C-alpha cells in the first residue's frame, strides 16, 4: 500500500509539472519564427506611434518654432479652454458625432451583409470576380471620387439631373452638393461605395473559417440557405464583428477628413465643418500648432475612453479584445 501511495504521489507531481507553463524565455525561443515576424510591427509602432507622442506636449505649451518643443513656455490648459469655449465648438462637435454615428449605422452593417451574400455565391470564379471588383473603389483617392461626384451631380448638365429631368421626376435641376439636407446622405452613399468591398475582407476571411460540418448538420435539420446564414454563419463570425465594432467606436470622432475636405463648399459649411477641418482652418493654416495639437489630443482621449468602455461591455459577453 505504501508503494502504491508513493507511485500515486509521484504521478500527481509529474502531472502537476506537466500542467505548469514553461518560462517566458523558453516560450519565446520556441516561437522564435513568430517573434521575428512581430519585430517589424513593433518597430513601426515605436517609430510612428510612440515617438511622435512626444509632440503632445505642444497641447500644453505655446509653441515657438525657434525655441523648439521643450523650451517653449508652458500655458497649462489654455488651448483646451479656447477650444471648448469657441463659438463654433458645439457645431463642429455635433457635426462630427452625428456624421460618425450615421456612418456607423449605415456603413458598418453593409460589409457584413455583403460578405454573407458573397458566401452564398456557389460559383467560385464569379465570387472572386465580384469580390475583386468590390475592392477597386478603395484604391481610388477621395480627390478623384470628389471630381466624379461633382461631374455626375452638377446642377447644369450633370448626369443625374439630366436623367431625373428626362424621366419627369423633377421639374428643376437639384443642387446636390450645395444642399445642406443632402450633404450627409451623399457622404454615406459615397463612403459605402468606396469602402464596402474593402471592409468586407475581414468578414470574408472569418466566414472561410466556419466549419463546413456545421452547414452539413444544419442541412440535415432542414435549414434552408437563409436559415444557415442566420443560425450558422452569423453566430460564427459574431466575435469578429464585435472586435471590428469596438475598433470603430474608438474612432467615433473621425468623421472622414479627406472625404469632407474634398466635398465641402461654403453652401454646406454649417453641416460640413468637423473637428478635423476646424483644426485645419483655425490651427494649421494660421500656424497655431499648439491649438491644433490640443484638438487632436481631445479626439484621442475621447476615442480611448470609448474603446475602454466598449471593450468592457463586450467582455461581459466574453467577446472583448483584451
């Protein structure tokens, strides 16, 4: 009995040792190929993300170029107070938040739906063709897109106005790009056209990881294509959707600087001016780099707080990022 007890104890000790995690160094050595692949990403973050953070000091200083960042005098929260008490602050904050929320509501779900529909195409060649065509607009700059939109939506001899007039739907041409009521819808439509296919890549990749046996089992249970999409595909990619949504929430104050800079004009300035354009107009054009930095830091802090809150909410459902 004593011998058996010793054997059991030895076995328990051995199994406990097996359960212990190897040291950090041994794990790094074991994963050396993966660690080498991570190095370029780490260098990128250090050079382009962490080192420029030194410039955030400008938000609390009155920057004098000849004195440099460190030697410029400290002014505390002066630039933040100026930003928050500006007569335009409420308007630009409202425009920024509303445009971002509208983009989340109307542009975030479409790539998911597009990826689900792509998955239902059974002809591989046709699916690749549709997928490739959907990527192309992403590589077109907003300058070109703005020029195309200006041509198509022009009041005089614009293709859309000509079509609507010829069909009898309108009696007078519409000033699309000069109408405040139409500016936000045009932003949403052009954003969807340009980025929907590109944004769907991550969801298409997630769908390819779904176990085919789940589809076979659902077929045996009598599920049709729509039911398979709803009860199999969508639940399997829900974690990816949550992660992408958390990241999107973090950039809620990024309403699309390039797009708005190209499409805005004096007729729609009340609904087109956002924080980024305000920084450009008031901060950078007049050389007020400290004020521009304060506005940028305000955006970053809001985005950081929203990411933390969104991730904490997602963790309650076991779907957080960290």
